[in-house]
């Protein structure tokens, strides 16, 4: 849900930036403000499937980011793993 809302807000801000040039500064401000929470959500998602958060750095490698998309689309591990309990089990 975090990614969905974040993408929707960024699309709206991009459209507003194109329509009204004065609002063009809102998009980069929002992007910078949500940069750290976006990475934190990605790391948490990787931890849910039992993978290291360092795999998020694959986003910067061409074609390796496809493997990252595959990992992020997987369902959480059943039960607890090395990173804590399954949040769906609570």
C-alpha cells in the first residue's frame, strides 16, 4: 500500500508540475522526503521473504533489477525467520 500511495502522489505532483510551472518544486521535494521511507519499506519487504536488505542495491544494476522485482513480488515466508516474525501471522 505504501508504494501504491507513493506512486499515485508522485504522478499527481508530476501532472501538476507540468500544468503549473510554479508547482514544479513540489515533486522533487516530495521525492527527497520519501526517499528514506521508501528504502526502509523495501528492506522490510526483503526481510519478510527472508532475504538481506542489501539486495535492494540490485536496483542500481541493469537487468539485475528484474530479479529484485521477482523477489519483491513473492509472498512472505510462513512463520518466523532470521529477521523476525511474519507480520501476516499477527
